[in-house]
C-alpha cells in the first residue's frame, strides 16, 4: 500500500529479486524424479511451464548425485555450518595466481572508446575474426580469453604464436566444452602442457542445489578477449568456425577506462577457475 501511494517519480529504483517457491519445488521434482515428475507437479499445482526444453535437458544432463559421506564427515560438516540450498559452497582451495604475470595499467584518466563490429561484417568494415587475430598479433604483454567454446584453429594458432614471442596467455573455458578445445589443439599438433607461456583453466557457473543434495552447475557464457589490459573485445561471438561462417553476432571493441572492469572480471573468473 505504501508503494502504491508513491508517484512514478518517487518510486524506488530498487526492484525486489524475483523468487517463487513453486519454481524451486518444480526443479526439485525434475532433478529427483525426472521429466514426468516435473510435469506432474506443474499439473497438480496448476503452474504454467517455466523451463524451456533446453533448460530441462541441461539440468537432466548436468545433475549430480550428492557425494556419500561417512558419519564422522557428516557430523563435522553439520557442526561447521548448515548446508545451503541455493548458494554455492565456499571452496577450501587456494585462489590460483596469475603466475605468468599481469601488467599494472592505470586507465582512470582515459576516456572510454567503443566501436561496434558485426558478423557478417558491414560494408567497408573488417570481420570480427580479422580484428580478433590482429589484436592477438599486436599483443605485447598478456592475452586473456574468457570463452564458452573455443575450437577455431586459426585463432588458436595466433594465440600459440603469441606465446612463442613471450606473451603470457590465460584462457578460461566453460567446463563442459573443454574437451572440444583439447581435441582441436591435439588435431593442430599442439600439446598445451609443452608450452610454458600459456595457462588453460575451466570455469563453471554458480551451483544450484536441492534439499535432496541433487545439484548442477551453470555455464560460463562470458565471451571476451582482453589484450595487454588496454583493449577488450566483448560480445556474442564465440571462437568457432560456425560463428565466423553461419551465425549472426556482434562485438564491442573497447578501450579506455571501462577496460578496467573487464580486467577485474577476468581476474574474478580466474580465481574461481580450476585445472581441467
């Protein structure tokens, strides 16, 4: 009633988080009983379907059973903290270092500049892939890639060439797509472990856990290239043959102060990453 009495100009900018207990219970039914249990719950509660077919398949394919603990371990865990139903558990592992080095760049006084590229390219503009390769070729200190899928062998070879001239390379990939990256690199005749100037790690999205213990992780859907902590290419373009040849996408090329936000984001992602 208090909010309804406010005028549009006086209304608060904060929007309450969207949450429905019925949705949580429906996902619980899906993970514990499968699609039929999920659909039966929706019918019984007269809830409209809220998950897409892709989301249902993702949850069913990535759902994990809880690990079996002995009585002493279960008691120790219970004494430390109550289990969280929705939030990822804190990790006991050390935060990984950017051991290959990371440049200190001050961009506070720099004006932000943003240009937009499309795929397929507009008339008289370069393609996204051309700009990606050129940025990698011009890198002098560090190349940082956060990517969902990375199977473009041409971009990969540019990255390898950069490592050979002493550029530090960090690649973060979605955990579920690491196998395709590894297959691509092996077919190109490259063993990542043989290269001293490159680190490849994987990232999972936040963990969703039901009261039963069934859980699944989200995906890494960040797609950006950070070069020398001074230029960022960010957008919907994945490093795949399909994205170059048949998919519609766009990328922002960013320089200046805003780049520091991507610098920080990459380091945050790296801190939660793991060795594949």
